[in-house]
């Protein structure tokens, strides 16, 4: 078998076999297939697309290219949650303690932020002393003690995906459904998840701007999960405005703690309950979604979810008094600057990607993976779509340490809020549920 023949076959519109896909993927990981031939195959896939079976085989090859995480001593069914990325999306920090408080052990592998979207690991590392790099033995010990652990992904998890993604990034082959779906699902399968809940964002702050594209991606990932024997449910959710009201690592951690304390309602809690109830259903804790929602809401009112968050922080080496006095324990920037409205009206829309970019520009996010970030900086938003606003009223606050880009960030945030004379109905949060 030659790479040339596989490329030509796909170019001519024929379905590739499992053997051919494995030959190319494993060959690329081993250095036997050069960049230029793998790039050619990626481009043919971009234009020809893949059948559901090809997509599944690609996912399987990538998942099995490195270590598959197994936890023989893990009690219960391992259910993982994945978000396709958004702004002020702090659901993992809220969902995981809530679900753990309902009796389901949680081991979540999360990533770092990139571009205008944040990452769970960065948010947790804003807690002094919190460790996100744990060995398998430490993970099992932690989950047995606290019922919940959130860690960074291991180095040898789906290495084929890491190598292929880097090539896709420089060959304009990122935005293809099969390639996106297989990339996400290969990591979830390799991480040992037995059940998977997917939060696929759509809107101006998401990677999938159009709702129809988000649905197609969600359906593709659910299909892969089913073929692999993993119960998978996807929620297509709105990202036409930031999910929470704070953007930036320590600020989002603060908002998560306030939500677990029962001090905040809003979209972040609503979506966390939706995702958590789906996790509980897949995990066999409840039969009906409404039963799960009630359990999760009770975990907030009884304080049990907050206790689980505190237990996780303790067992992973962080300062547990962050739960009692987050404003004192978490790092916050030295300076603040408000953005105010220049007219009366109603918030018709928010350019969410611009909000994410503004946060990145003041140091809260990365443009490139190797960039250093400032855990203390970020943004606070005071208005959502459908809210009334008066002239001179603040719409956002910037938390910053370095004023080099302050005027640019301020202008970006000012323009991000679209104010009109007529009230707008806020967009529906959960648009589709795909099983």
C-alpha cells in the first residue's frame, strides 16, 4: 500500500477502508508518511468529506494512537462533558461539583484556553496551590476521597490528533465536520469516558457560527459515540452572548463559586443544570431529566455542591478557604476601568467574539499555545441581550494590570454592545438535544 494510492482513491470520491485509514494515520504518527502527503489527504477530505464509517474509523485510529485511560478501580460509570468552546463558559466548575454531590463520581480531563475561548485548567490554576497535573494513582486517590477530580490531559492522549491538528492548522483544513468531530471524540474516547455529554456552541462567539453547522457537527459526534459503544448526547446551545457575566480566569472561578453558593442564577446555572441532568441520566443516577434537574438544584440549596468543590480544591492541593473568601484568596488585577453606554435603549446583541478577544488582549487568553497568561485580569459584564440600559450606565468593567492596550480594549467592548430603541427577546439557550 502506498500513500499515493490512498490519496488518489479519496480524491476520486471512493470510501477508504479501515486498513487504509490506519495505514495513513499510524504512518504519519510514526514519521513514515510525510507532511505533504498527509496534507494532500486532509485537503481531499475537506472537499470530498467522509462517510460516517470513515469518520468512525478515523476517530478510532486517533484514539488508539496513544494511551487509552483505564480506571479499573473507578466506582460507577465514567461520564464526561465536553464544550466546543465559548466565552464565559464556566460550566465545568459548576456542573462537576453539582453532579458529584448527587452521588456520581467525576473524573474530568480538561484543556487550556486558546484564542477568544477560555480553558477550565487555567481557571482552576487561579486558585493558589491547585494542582492539575496528577498521576493515575493520584487521580484515583483524589476521586475516592472527594468524589470529584478535574485534571489536565496527559501528554500521550491521542497523539495522532495532536499531530494532525497542527497540520490542519497550517493547511486551511480545520473547518471540516468529520475532522472536527474525530478530533474531539478521539480525545474523549482515549480519556476513558463511558458516557459523553457534548455542549456544541453556536452563534457569534462560537467556532460554529451557523446553527445548522452546529447541528451537523453534533449529529456526527453522537454517531461516532454510538458506533464506539459510548452513550452520547449533544446539546446545541447559544453563544450569541457570553454565558456568564465574567470573563477571565480568576473572575470566572469567582463566578462559579458564587453560583455554587446560590448567589447567582442566570444562564450559567441554567445550562449547568441541563448538562448535569443529562450526565446523571447517562450515569444511571436518575431515569428522568426532570428528576436530575431537581437533584442538582437541591445540591445548591443544601450546600452539598459547594462542599464538593471545596473537597476537590483540598484534595488537589489548593487553598480551600477560596470557597469562604474568594475575593481575598483569588488573584485580581490592580486596576479597573468601566465602559459606559452613550445612549438610552435596550441591548439588542453582543459581539461575543469581540468580548473574548478583548479579554485575550489584556492578558487573560492565549493567541498561541505557548503564550503566558495573567490569571488575575479579565472583564465583568453588567448587561445581557434584552436588558434596558441608560446613557452613562456601565455595560462592562475591565480588570487590568498593563494599560498598553487599554484604549483598544475599551473601544472593542464599547462596540461589542449593540444598543437599539426597541427591546429584543433574548435567544433561546438550549436549541437542540441530539441523541
